[in-house]
């Protein structure tokens, strides 16, 4: 016997008649006797008014005897308290009204019935008679009404309702009968020695007996795989009183738990017990002539017994049955039992199960951590006093504390001199320590969510209070700060945050002691409250560098983290550390990426460490991190000027608008400086070639052509006089000095194609905003082809004058005087090219009778570049003013050579003339059509008859003056029309007009 769940008490003795059936009604006991009488017993003393109406643990005396209650012995009785009825089975089934036992009805069809069962919820009565099963429904005071009648394979021995179905046992098997349609389904065979037994379970299932085994079955007939109660012998009757099952065996009464594994709780030895019946608060045992009661021992006393005997599972299950009003007592008892049970399991090596019970007990984390002396806790953590623990839980803590000392072995290793038994013992000790730590990890992980949630909530509340200025000064003075994820300092003076710090610090150490470095890193990556000092020391000693980096990162100690990474990178290069080989320069870049938005100065500072070995990745870091371009450029200019141009190139390629004009100008300056150095080196070696292009020069030319943000005049002053003509041409073009630019392309570079491309760019650029045809640029190039020597001399002078502002001003004055002199001689070609509109107004060319080319030849005395002139005219005939071009050509130019120019030009002119004529004819035709339509509109005829009515006054028009509306159909009297117009005018001008 594990403990005493019930106390046996003899309620009455010496019944004059043999007891055949037994039932209880409130505090009374009803006995059905063999002579057909019904004997009612009640307590000897009347119960107090405050005591509930239930069986009492005291002697009972006969209160009333109803003789002749039945003609034959009462086989079975059942009280239906909800309807105040008593169902009794004798030769038939009778219905009596309680409490006076007045006969209500007798079911005549139940004559010969030997077993029945009652459905309390629906008021259905089912009984078995021979091989028939009948179902009746209770109809209030009118008795029972028959509902169904089914045949069954054999005589029913035991039956019970199971939901809408009926489960009954016959001689060979158990069946389930569908009460709606009579369908039978087999469950399993019954035992050969013991009769079938069907018992309802409070959970809604059924307990079916097979020999000495009770099988749990669901309402649909499916067996529960783990549901087996093994009785000492085959039971005769079984009743359920949660949490126990009481069975009447041939020699004694056996009480077992309803929890798996359905262990034996108590045995009550009573001879000749014939019937077993459940009461509202006890179990009644009927002998031949006496009645005993099994009264449950108070739950509190049972819990104490079970705990003292070490049956903690049973004690915990009983705690759940304590009444709701004792919730505080229940929680205290459960916590105490869980702690005692956890210590018991911990001492016996069941560490994970022990932690489950520590978790259920809601015990403080530090209490559990006190079992692990190898775990270092923060200095702010307050451990429980061992003396108090001893007082609360006896010597269980002492035993657990002593057994947990093996966790220290995780840090030691057996020496080579140890014998084999000692090595085995050490290995077993390590295995035990590992299991202890794994159990601790699971415990801490389960507790962590709620602890971190409370700590975070307190931190959030404090931030809000600080923001609104409501924080208490005393609280501010007592709290201390802890660096946390996000870069700020977070107070941890509260109990919740101290507990979170203790938990995370212990969890990190447990991960490390069990070799779970990845779990350690994951813990530090997320929100955590690890104690910085303790964890830093542990990680440094164990060389857990990745975890140490995460610790620094989550505490916003970025400089320390980056210095550590740099140190590890340097060690990996020199091969000093075996672990450091995992760290490459890219690790610094990866660490810096999240800091670009929060701490750009740190990013710039530490990026210089890897800029030389990883230039592309570092510049990508600047670009992807959205660090201000001016800041990056300034930092690179000071610390890495050789990478400045590369950064600006990538920045410009990503987004041209992302960098300012100053940065664009600086990038061009860098290109120019590099090209000048390159050109000076080649010139010094005598290898300079104007047509040589290095990658930097190509970049310079592209930048000069495409970037608008630089100052071309300042760059021109840096160019040498005898080199880099193409750069000078581009810069001159940016300053609108087109003649100088074209002269450089033609006479210095000797590449007419570049000159033509330059003209095309200028032409297209000028065409877009103005919409006019800027043909003078091509005429300017044509003029340069017509007088090469003159333009060459002018070019040299202009290049020289650009270097001196004063000489430039003097040159402009001289050029103006020369221009006036040329006009007086009738040669007005330069002005005609620069100002296309004034070219036609030149008088000297028409009066002298000489062509412009002849005048250029007379002035310069050199030949014309005929091939270039004809090529230009043939390729750009559609962009050149033909009349002006012909004036520039010499008289001896052959017409045959001008066919590629004049042919398409004349065709285009003819086509434009024809198109103009067609358009003129179309417009004249359209004008005639409009006039014809106007005449037709004026010929409109209105016929007035005697039937025409005025649309305003609805009177006939007759011979009166009338008016016609523009639609040609609406007719009105002229007077009506005039009156309506005057009314509209008055209505519009009246301030008292109101909308309808």
C-alpha cells in the first residue's frame, strides 16, 4: 500500500434481511432487500444546517421501511436526483417519486429484465430482456415512452450508455449498438472466466473488463493504446471516483490510480462484499447484512503522505484536485513538491527531468545555478543562502550540491599516469557533467523568453519615463548602467534585468562548456543581457574570437571589435595563430557595413586598414553605405590619395547627380595631374607622341567631354604649349572658342574627322533649345580649310595669349582693328562665319568681283585644302547654307567636284518648293470650301404657316414679326423674344435673385 486514500467505516450492521442492492440519496442509504422491502437508513444525529447533504462518517439507524416495495428481491436501484426519481429493477422496472417513494409508473415491457442503464443528459432508459434491448424516453410525469427495440446475439450481462450509442457485454464479446438504427459493431472478445463488465469513466470513455485487465475504450469503440488497468484478480464490480478506480475483488477491495501506469494505491480487506456503489462523496460497500463506507482521506493529508514516501508524481496529480478557493495553497504545495522531486531526480542523474520540475516550480534561476559551481555569475547576482535552503527543503539541496561538483571536471583532463579504472571514472564523470549542462541549457532556454520579455518591458518603460521627464530622482541615483545592443547604455538595476543578465551569462558559459560555439554566437547576435566583464574574460581565455566580436558588437564596442579583427587578420598573415586563419581582410569590411549609417567616422578610419589590399570592396562599402561623398573624398585625400580617383569614378558611374560639381572638378584635376606626369616622363625620354593614349588619358578625355562641373579656363592654364592638343581643343570648345578648337583638330592633330565630330556636337547642341539652324559652325570649319596658314598663325597667337590675361586683352583689341581693316577691303569672312545673319550683308564681296577664296589666297599665299572642303560639303550639305558656302569657294572650283554637294541641295530645294506650292493650293481650296459653306448657311428659308406657334407664349405666329433661333426650327414672336432677353438681363443683375 502506497498511502491511505480511503478510510473504511462501518455504517450499519445486523440488517434483518439480506441486502440485494444498495443506493444513496443525499445523506441517506437505501437498501433493497431479498424480501422485496426497501429500507431507508439515516445518520443517528441530524446533520447541521451548514453541512452539505452527503453521507456522513457515523453510525446509521433505520429511518423507514417500505414493506412490499416489490414482489421479488430488488436486483438494482438508481437515484436520478435531477428528476427526483428512483428507478428500481425487480420483476420489472418501477418508477418512484422522491423523497416520499410514491409509485409513478411501471414499465410492463421490462418484465424479465435483468440489467438497465440510464442516460442522464437525454432522459433515456435502456434495459435488456433475454436477447432484446429496449430504449424508453422519460416524459415527465407521464412515465416512459418506448423509442426503440432491437435484437442482440446473446443475453446482455452488462451495459452502459456511451454518447448516443450503447456498449454492452454478452457472454463472448463486447458490442456497441447504434441507438438510432440498431447497427452493431464489435469491440473485442470478453474473458472466459470473469463475466463481462462495462464501467463508465468520468472522462467519457469506457472501461471494459477482460479477466483481471480493464481496457479503456473510446465512445466509438477504439481501444486506447496505453489504457490498461491490471487488477490483482478479476473484478466483480468497479466504480470510478476521480482520481481513483475502486474494484470489488473476491477477497478484498482494490483501489488504483487512474493515472498511467495505474499503480496500486490501497487495499481494503473485507470479506463477503457483494455490492459496490458510488455515492456523492464516498463509496458504499454492501455485505450480506451490513454496510461499510469508504471515505476519502483529505487531499492535503494524501499529498503529505505521497511526498514523504517519494511518490511525487501522484502527489502532483492530487494537487490539481484541490478546490479553486485553495489556489494559493495549491500553488505552494505544487512548488514544494516540484522542488523536492527535482532534487531527487538531480541526485539520481535524471537531469533533464529535474530541470522540468524546477521549471514547473517557478523557482528562481539563481537557485538552480547554485547547483553548478563551475558557472561564474555577475557580481550583482544574489545567490540564495544555503542555510535557508536547508530549512526549506531539508537536506535535498545538500545532496544535490555535493553531486553537482562533478561539473568542475569539464575543465580538467585526466593525466597520462592515470590507471584504466581512473580513466573510466573520469570519462563517466565528464559524461555526467555534460548531461548536467545540457539539462541546464534547456532549462535556461525555456525560462529565457519570459525573463527577457520582462527585462525589455522595464527598459522600454524607463525610456518612456525618461523621455517625458517623470523618472524619480532616487531611482536615477540608485541605478547603474549596462551597455546593450543599439549603442546606448541601459540600466539594469531592476530585478528583471539583473535576472536577465544572470540567465544570459550562465547560458553563454553552458554553451561554451558543452562545445556549442555556434549557439554562443547566435545568442550574442540577438538581444541579450550578457554581463560584459564576465563574458569578455571567459571568451578571451578560451580564444572564442567570433563570439567575442559579437559580444563587442552587441555592446556597441566597435573600436575594440575592429582592433581585434585587425589583430587576427595580421596574425593570419604571419601564421602565428591556428584559429586566426579564418579571419581575412574582408572581415573588417563585413563588420563595417552596418556602421555606415550610424558611425561613418569609424568606418572611414578602419577602412584605411584594408583599402590597399581590398580596394574594390572598400570603395563598394563607401558607395553602398551612403556615406557622404564629400566626407569620403576628404578622408581619402588625406590618407589614400591614390584611391581618390577610383572612388570618384565609381561614385559617378553609380549616380552622376550623387556628387557635387566640386568633386567632379577634383576628379578631372586628378586625371589631368596624372596625365601631365605621364606626358612629362615621355617627353623627357623623347618618346612623346600626340596620338598616344594611356588609360588615364582616355579617362581624362572622357571626363572633359562628359562632365560639366569643372572650370575649363583653370585647366587650360595647366596644359603645356606643345602637347595635349586634343585636351586643349575640348577645353576651348567648353569656352565656346570653336575656331580655336577646330584649328587644333585640323592643324595640330591633323584629324579632320575629330573636327567634323566636334561640329556635329555643336550643331546638335545648338539645335535643341533654339530650334534654329546653326549652320555657321560648319562654315567656320570651311573657312579653316580655305586658309590653313592664316589660321595656323592665329592659332599659335591665341594659344600663347590664353596663358596671360593681359596679352589676351591686347590680342582682342588687335583682332578687332584687323577685322575693321578687312571689312574696308571687302573681305568679311570671319565675321560672316561667326555671325551667319551678317554674312549676306557683305558688300565688299559683290563690289570687288573677286571670290572670298581668292582674297584668302592673296592674304595667306597658301593653297586650299580642297579634299577636306569637298568632303565636308558632300557629307554635311543638309546643314550648310549653300549660298554662303559657294561665296567662300574659289572661282576655279570645278562644278563637277561640287555635284555631291549641289545635287542633293538642289533636290531638297526643289522638293521644298513643290511642297510649298501644294500646301498653298490646298489652303486656297479650303478657303473656297469655307466660303461656299457660309453662302449655303445664309440661304436658309423658314416657312410660316397658320399652324406655327410661338415657343414662348404658345400663340400662333400669324402675320406678326417673328424671330428664329440658330437651330432654324424654334420660332418666337419678336416681342416675346425681346421681353425674354430683357428679363434675363434683369435677373442677372438683380442682387435679390434666389435659386429655385
